[in-house]
């Protein structure tokens, strides 16, 4: 379907930017949303910066602005999120609510705002970003994995809620993504085993496509060779 309208949250980050540039090669109209104060996407994209998606009113205003500016909404990609490595014994009390807000609440707020628009699409799609770490949490991954498990539950529940409306809801579950931050944190790692942002983008955009209309409620691991 030509000129499908796609909104990407977290578009200033490495995964979000990779998805935006891959989507720019497809027949999409792009809208990019991020908390960052100043960022640029592919040429012609509708960019909204300084948006706090943990605030329901800001999330709603941003999504509605996409529909008003571009004439509707077909796809929401919830890529906004955050990470923190922290043990439970030595960790901060603030980490748990912080990661919940960054990972679960951003997706929930954006999705809630997008639902009325997606119901009017011929092929509405929501794709969330969970984590393989939420399937088996390792050392220091407790708060992060718990928040991403919330994303998984949100995905499955929302898929059930919207399946009669023809809107699919799925999530990708990456392992370690090849980003500058991860390379800096793990300088001795075999980065060839990690997930390249462009490969993660390809899976996300498949789930966003018309071809994936028979897939909903899926939690799809994207784990490279980790």
C-alpha cells in the first residue's frame, strides 16, 4: 500500500534511527518522535522533538499531530525506551519505576493515543520492542528485564484487544544490539554476534507491513548469535 503513514518513537536513538532510514526507502510517510531536544531524520520526515512519552497528554498530542499533519496513521513503532544495568541488592529504589516509565509507559501511552487512528487504517500495526533478557534475566538485569516483561504482556494483551479491529500488535525481542554505547561497555566482546541495527529494523518493518497481517501477539526473538 503506497503512502502508508508510520510513526516511530525513540527515533533519535540508534535502533530508532536505523528503522527510520530503512523506512525512508519504502513507500511510507514518516513521523519521528523523541525526547531529544534536537535531532534530524531522513529528508521529508515530520519530526517532533522534546516529547516526553511518559506523559499521557504529551504522547497524545504528538500522535494526534502526526495524524493531523499526514492525514492519518497506519503504523506505530514503539522504539522509545531505556536500559540500566544494576544489581537488586546494591541498586536504587528509583531504577524500577524509572525503567517502567521508560519502557512500558511510553509504549502504553503512545499506543493508547494511536488506537483510534489505527482502527481507521486498512492495515493498522503496532510493533513494540521487548527484550530477550526478559525471557531469562541475567546478573544485573532484574529491573530492566522486569520492565521489558511488562512490554511483552502489554503486547499480548493489546493484540487480543485489537484483533477484531484488524490491528495487529507484535514485539521484537532483541539480544545485544550493536551500538556505540554497548561497544564502549563491552570492549572485548565479539560484536559480530550481536544484532546489527539494520537487521533489527528489517524485522520490525516486516511486522509493520501488510504481509504480516496474519501475525499478532507474537514475541519474536531477534538474537543474532548471542
